[in-house]
C-alpha cells in the first residue's frame, strides 16, 4: 500500500547530466572557429561524459534521498519504522550515535536530526532542511501519542 509522503528530499538533481553535452557543444563551437568541425566526435564526447554522470546522479539519488511517510523514515538505504521513534524534539545529539542511511557520517550539506528511539537509544537522522523534517516527524509522533508524548508540541 502506498503511503503519502510527508517530507522528501531527492538526494540529487538531474541537472549535472547537462555537463557533458554543454562541454561538447562548447568544444564544437571552439572547433568551428578554426574552420573544420567533427560533430560526430563531439557527440561521442557528450555521450562519454553523460553515461558516468548518469550513474553518479542515480547513485546519489539512492544513497542520499530522504522520505518520510506515516509508517517509516527512509534515509538512503535504511528504513526506520515510525513506531520505533519516541521523540525528535528536545533530543540532544550524541557523540558516536549511529547515523541513519548506512554511512559513517552525515552526508555533506545536511544537518543532523537526533531521534530518540523507543528503547532509549539516540540515532542521528539528517536532512538539508533539518527543521522541516524534525517538525514533520514531531507531528507524527504527537498524533500517534494522542498529543501527550515527549515529542508533542506544548501549548
């Protein structure tokens, strides 16, 4: 069953795929200034640069994507069931806490989102907009707890 997405970050955009074709077009343009052009060579260069870039972008989209649904927080290759989350507000980051997503450290350009689990351990989630992810998770936790849990907003 598909769950609605409450928060999402794609991990990477597709615009780097333009690097190869733009470089090839510039090369063709500079070559045209000399009077002789080899367009087939530049098409080959564009494809040669496009393919590894596509693999790089696809990898980043898998490893650095963030998606929050009512059922789970998906970070990279890891899924954290929301039923295991006890609190996200007022949780202090801990040195040595496990980083979600399968990596050793936070991905570059992201901010930490400390999460206290039901068993009392603290793990570190991450997002580019950490406040938005924290707020969305806090709404889920407070709704699940009937608005009275440790992550519930105060009146």
